[in-house]
C-alpha cells in the first residue's frame, strides 16, 4: 500500500527539478497526479514517463487566474477530485538591490508568492466540497534567513511562510491542512544556475560547514512533501519544515 493511495494531487512546476521528483514520488506512493508548467515539452515528457494512468500534464502559468482555473478543472475532470495541491513552481533572480530591475523583482514575487496565493484560492471550493485536503507550499531556507543578492527571492519565500500560516488558520475548519517546506541546497538545474551567478562564495567551505555535508537529492524533499500530503500528517497544519542538512541549526563551528 502506498502512502498516497487514492489521493489526487496537482503539482505546479512539475516539468523539472523538485517538481518532477515530487510527481514521480507521488505516483510511486499511489497518487494520481496532474503536473502543471509553462515548459510544455518537458512537462509532457515527465507525464508520459510516469504513465497516462497515473499522470497528466497541463500548461500552467501560476501567475494566471485563468490557467489556475483550467488546471484545477482538468484535475477534477481527469480524476474526479483534488486532495492535494503542491505549490512548487518558483523562479530566482540574483542581483544586488541597487542593481536589480524592479520588473525582475515583481516577476519573482508574482510567481513565487502571488502564484501560491492564487493556487490556494482556487482549490478551496473543491477541497471543501470533497471533505478536506492538504496544501504544501514550497518555500526555502531563504524564507528564514535573507541572502545577499536574493532580495526578491527571500521576500517571496518569507511571504509564503506568512501566507501558509494565515491559510492554515482559515482553512482548518474545512478540513484543509496547509504547511510549508523549506529546502536548503538541492541538486536542481535552478540551483546550479543560481550558483554560477554568485561570485565570492566558497562552495566547498559551505558544504563542509553543514552537519550533513552535501546537497540534497530532489527526492529527499519529495519524501517530506509526500508525508505532509498524506493522512499520516492529519494533525499537522500551519507548520514549517526545514530540509536543509542542518544549515540553519546553528553556526558551523
């Protein structure tokens, strides 16, 4: 028996990185999954690899109210219900505050924070009608500690924490749980691309300072997300879960 047997999940940003890992792991745990992304070819390839009986792909820009409506409707049309939403889609722009284009700042906040809010808003009616559900918002360690050059990303991820707590307060009576996951360094294409733009950072020294001295594999985050999506986390809402190799547990000395 899988941890997510009988569950139906919508996962944003499912074409690559952590989203792809979440989709594969959820399907392996028994869920039926719809993945949304703006990367159509990659998204369809992920869905095809999982199998049509377990996974569908929908084009989905999380900043679009219309796309959210379509994604949720297609999930319900395909599988009859929606039990889980994983707000995973996100972008990162690295630049000092004084040098950052305001349009880039706004884009990061629109995708990472407003997109998450739109998703929560869209699934409330069907989850309430279905007796409840679980929403898992993917934040970051930058939602706890700011980082130089990541003002937009940090602001958006701090915002996800507040949104998660507020939504948990509102939606608990409807049987909807809302939690956030805060990964540290994860081996994804977005993280690797970001690392290339950050100068003056001693990567080797950073890793050595961690209690678990390595980056995470995406599936290691997926296992935590799946737990929060499952009935095993039935008394957990409004909570924040770090998966950072111990980075924020204290100074590495």
